[in-house]
C-alpha cells in the first residue's frame, strides 16, 4: 500500500511520523474521512473546505492548497489501484518540543491513507441498529468546539466504549444542556409526523457532509427539515430514526434506550433516504 506523506508516496511500513509530533503528544491536528465510490471521491471539495475550517480554527496553516490536496487524494487512490475505498487525510501540527505550545512545531505533516473499505455488516442496514444514550457528554463549544474535526477524539471514544458496554452499536451523546447532539461518529435524524428532525450544529453536532446530503435530499422529497433541539423523549417517540456518516452512510435505527422505534423495523422513509443517498455517491465529487 502506498501512503502519501509530505509530498512523497511511500510504502505503508515506511510511512512514519516522529514521536515528537504534537499530533502524537497532544492530539494536535485535524483530519477528514472521505469515501471513494466507483472512481469518484464523494464531495471531496466539501471535505477539503471542512479541513480548511478545522485547520483555521486551531491556527494551523495548511502547507498545501486545496487543489494540491485534491490532487494528492486522487493520486493516492490511483497509486493503490482503488475505485472504491475509504480515505483518511490527516494534518498533524508537526515536530516540536515537549511543551504544549505549538510555536516549537516548524511545519505540519500531511498524510493520506487510501484503503479498501470494511463495510458495516449488511444486517445493520436490513434490521437496523440498537443505540443508547451514554453518560459522556459531547464537549461544549466553550471547550473544544465539536465543529473542529480534530485528532482529539477521546470524547467520542468514551462514548463508543460506553455504547459497546451496553451492547449497542452506537452512542447517542447529549450536550451540556441535555439536548441530543449526535452519535460518536455519526449525525442523527428522526422522522415524526411528516417532518424530518436533526439537532442544529449549535447542539454540538459536527456539520457532517452526509448530513448535508440528507438535508438536500429532504428538500428534493419535499419533506420539511427542522433543525431543532431534541430531547431523548423526542427520539423515543419518533416514527423513524437514522444515522448518517461517511463510513456508515445512512443507517436505520430501530431501538433507542430500550424503546422500539416505530414498529421496530427500518422504516419506509429511512429506506427512501438510503436509496437516494446511494444514487448520488458515484456522481457527486471529484473523479480520479
Ligand atoms: N459526527 C462525528 C463526531 C463524526 O466523527 C462524523 C464522521 N466524520 C460525523 C458526525 C459524520 O460526518 P460526515 O458525514 O462528514 O462523515
């Protein structure tokens, strides 16, 4: 496997970064997870824009332009002979001393991994997921803004571990006010009385690219989309619920906190969104 690392394409075994990189020492850096569908890097420009926003927020100057990054992403896919896959684009703060201040870090490192995707089990999509609300809250905007896709994912990892301990596939995370924010690696939507609901970005939800696509599909379907604070109660009484994310795509939820959603089977509206999403993936984005 060839990895892009700071301008070169190297074998995976040679793709190394320093133990003094602040990404390793402090989780200081930003990243994107991107999908490749039939030779099309899905919404690459949107991902690169979000990466630029994350980098700006942490005051990291990207050493490559958007065009250069796009070309490096595509070339990494080409060199690995991929037409479908999962891409991880990571920007680290770079090598510095042991102090917290990034001022000792001379230049950021960029690496890109493009690999075959390990798809989620089919039964997740056919039978739906069981999810639970976990004790760990989504970090608030006054601390580490959850809009920044940073390399510090401990908050989400706690949530994921807590979900697994309860035998659930995903964790619903509340914000500090107790409203639903998102899942450990996915955004959340519900369908109730002919409207689609999702927590606003101000709830602490990441502005997911898949979330954006689903919002566009809702407009196409003439289904009103409400970005509103949701409580756990709102989730429990929903007629349908689904999660969205680059890796998960659109995946139905059939049980939340022990309560059956709808009739306990993936709903018809979720199926329409899954189908519409799949119709878009190989045509919207950057072709290799
Ligand atoms: N929330 C979190 C915390 C995530 O890590 C992700 C995955 N990037 C998402 C939501 C979904 O975002 P996207 O659709 O852009 O993958």
